[in-house]
C-alpha cells in the first residue's frame, strides 16, 4: 500500500507539468491578444486605438510578458 501511494504522489509531478505546458500552449496559440479581445477589436468592432489606449495596451502587454516570445513568457 505504501508503494502505491508513493507512486501516485510521484506521478503528480509530471502530470501537473504536462497540464501546465499544454494549457500555456493553447493560450498562446489562440488568435488575437487579450487587449484586443477586451476592446472588442477581435470581433470586428473596428474602432482604432487612440494614443492613450495604445500606451495602455503596451503597458498591459509588457506587464504580462505578452510582448516576449512564447518560451520566455512561460
């Protein structure tokens, strides 16, 4: 019984690693970015970003590492 529990606990580590890598990959492969989706531009809202909004978008991307390659963001 003890070996069964130890095996199960040790299998948690690779399982959680695989789950996090897969979920991160799916989020990075999704079209658009979170800033576009929050402003409605992803669905064709069409409004161009103004000066202040583009600065806010850049700050948002920098804060959440969306301006870096995928392997750096993870």
